[in-house]
């Protein structure tokens, strides 16, 4: 007997080296037992060291991917990563609104670690105005939370203020990931806010800078939600999964370790 797996759609950029973007998302989906769909908003040229180039196809190409998909396969939830520009943000909004099940996790991917922009300034503004009000969970790291809130986050208390400001932009849940910032040397602290309660997740900091952890985290949350968990439980289980994946990641090329 075959068991029907929930469909989860990832929308984002292609990473030929498979450490980030669509490719790593699909690996997470497979491992966590959901059926992965994908729509590609941009093609990056990158390896384990850096992003060299971004090519953004005409918006009609992205639109058609979603239109054709939704005529046939309706996702239980959408995970959004790199969108590249404003046109893609607007296409995604329009297509998302057609779905019966309107659940979207937005990972606000703004720049690559190697500093290549992955969303234009106009794209950022459109994401804030048009996607955040429709999203169930937004998952910024500290830099992205600063960009979204306009605050300079110097410690974990300021993460709370930023989370509250970001929550006012419309998403039901805000998850600020502390991994990129060393407020505490040996601990990574993530902050979750649902408009009422703050929850902190603390994990030992591993001495390993793995690529694509943001993509992995948001993808895992989408999977656990698709499998029926509540938001807080889904985020906690996804955080455990990320820790395990950081431990397992290996150096394959000349750059950082990856899944
Ligand atoms: O990790 C953010 C990210 C997401 N998606 C793509 C990327 C990156 C970072 O480089 O290239 C396609």
C-alpha cells in the first residue's frame, strides 16, 4: 500500500553546488518524508566558496512554473527562499492567493554570505509589503531582522524588540535565528514570537560554519507543519534537525562544509 505524502513546495534559487537553495531544500523534504515540489526564481552560479553570478529569468517564466503546477499539484505549504527581484515577489503573491491552503514560510534571503545580493532593494520592499502580511512564519537571521525592523541588534533583548516590530509587519510567527551572531560564545539562541509569547531555543554552538543552514531550517519547519505539527513544535523539531545536520555536514569542495 502506498502512503500519500504531503506536498511541500519550495520557491527559490538554484544552487548548482547543492549546499543551499532549491537543491538542499529538496534533500530535506526527502529525508523528512514529504513530497517536494520546486519552482525556480533564479539561477545562481556558485560553488562551496562563493556566489559568482545570479541570472533572473523573465517573470513570465517563474509565473508559468507556478500556474502549471497549481493546475495539477496543490502544495500543503510553501517554503520561500531567494526571490531575486520585485517581479518574482509579485508573481508569487498572485499565485499564492489562488491556493486553498494558504500557508507560507518566508526565509527573507537578502544577501549571500559571500555578499552577493540575492534580492534587490525594491524586492525587499515588496516582500515586506506584500508577502509578510500573508506569511505564517518568517525566519530572518540577525542581519535580516535588522533590515526588516530597522533596529541595530546588539544583544538578545534587542532580538525581542526586533521580533515585535517584524510581527507588526504581518507574519503570524517570527523566528529570529541567532546562529550568525556571537552574543554568547558557546551558545546559539533563537527567538520565537507569535505576537503574545516569546520562546527562546538554546543550543550549543558547534565550531563549524555550514552552508545553507537557513534553507535547511525553514524547509524542515515546512515539513513538520505539513505533517501536522503545531507551529512551536514544528520549529523546535526543525531546530533539532538543523543541529544534527550541522554535525553531519562535510567538506566536499574548497569552501565550507555542506549537506
Ligand atoms: O542561504 C541563502 C541562499 C538561498 N538560496 C540560494 C542561495 C543562498 C545563499 O547563497 O544561493 C540559491
